[in-house]
């Protein structure tokens, strides 16, 4: 009876092994789901439809030097859908000219129409000497910039062009991280002590 108790307490029972396996599977599944959510959010926020967003935010990749040095080429900017009445002079807004998005700074706000309810924005690139030639109507504004991350746009653009490769690499990295975590956990376990053999009765 003593030997049986020692065997159960010193090693890993089959039940514990099954629990560790399913925990590993759960971790891998979690990372993969998070990756899919991030990819979905990225593509959804980049939609050409200005009414679409992820929790009210949209992503844009800067390809023009008109806002340097404040917003350099290759930067990723995140804009928040904002009521036009809350936009102030100095804000950087993203608006659409046809199918093209432009992110410039507001230098003047004009009102028109009955009760002065219609808003128009005069914009200008920081690096440009002259303001933009046309006023921007409120309905063309997609949002106000709230965050600019230099060079991230290059990375996101590469991901967009190599989506399947990115998913495979991300999945491989997740599996490797879980495997390393499991190996570290296993290495910290105390080694089994040699079991005592009962002395023969003589």
C-alpha cells in the first residue's frame, strides 16, 4: 500500500497529462483567434467605405510627405469618427476626395447655410506652403487623427500584401511560444525520487 501511494504522488497522473495537453491546445487556439480578430479589424478599418470602423476608429497608411515632420511618410495613423461640430482648428482630419483619402490639418472653419449649420473646413499640409485649394465639407470628413505611429504603416502595408504568409508565421510563432512555455514548466518540476523497493522477507 505504501508503494502505491508513493507512485501516485511522485509522478504525473494520466489525468494531469490530459489537462496539460488541453491547456496547451487552448492557448494555441486563443492566439489564433486573436490573430484572426486583429486581421479582421485591420482590413475592416481600411475599408474604402468611410462609414465603416472598428469601435469608432479607422486606420490609414501615410504615403505623402505633405504632413512631415509631424506625420512622416510610412506612418500609421488612427482616426476617430468625430462629430464635425467638435472639430477644432489645429486638428488633423482625414477626409475623402473621391476615392482618395487625405489627412491634413484644419486651419479654418467656416459656417454656411440656414442657421449656419453647414460646416466647411480649410485644410493645409504642414509641409505645404499654401492651403488646400478647396474647402472640405463636413460630410467628407472620416475622422480626427488621435494617434500616429511612425513606420508602422510600412509594416501593415507589407502584411496586407502577404496576408497568408503573415498568418502562417503568426501561427508558427504562437505554437513555438506555447511549446517553450511547456518546456520551461516541465524543467521546473522536481525530479522523481527513486522508489524504495520492499525488502524480501526471509
